[in-house]
C-alpha cells in the first residue's frame, strides 16, 4: 500500500512546440494531460485550462490535506504554478 493511500492521483502532462504554417510566425505551444486513473485525456493550448481538468478528480478524492489554508484552495496554487511561459 502506498504511503499516501487513496490520496494519490497521477496525471501525465505533455507540452510541446508546434511550428506555424505562416512564415516568420513563432511556434505555438500545445499540450495534453492524461489522468492515469481512467485514461481520460484533454488537449490544450493554454496551461490555464489544466486546473479545470484536474478539478473533478481532486474534488472526487478525499478532502484536501489539513495544511492547505482555507483561503488558498488547491486550484489557486496550481494556477500560479502553471503560468504559461510568456515572452
């Protein structure tokens, strides 16, 4: 049994650059996220879309750890961590 038990969710996030068909256009960022629990996958072009995919999984799992301050939900923290690279 895992040390974290049922409180562990596993996701694979892949991020890559795709070239544009327009000359001199900068490459576009693309990504996918897959939930290993059920194999569902979503493709995205903005990292801001990742928390929306994660939300239902986390809400369906057990309650958040007690060290998570009530005024800082997990998705606000994740949103700050997943700020898309800006140039």
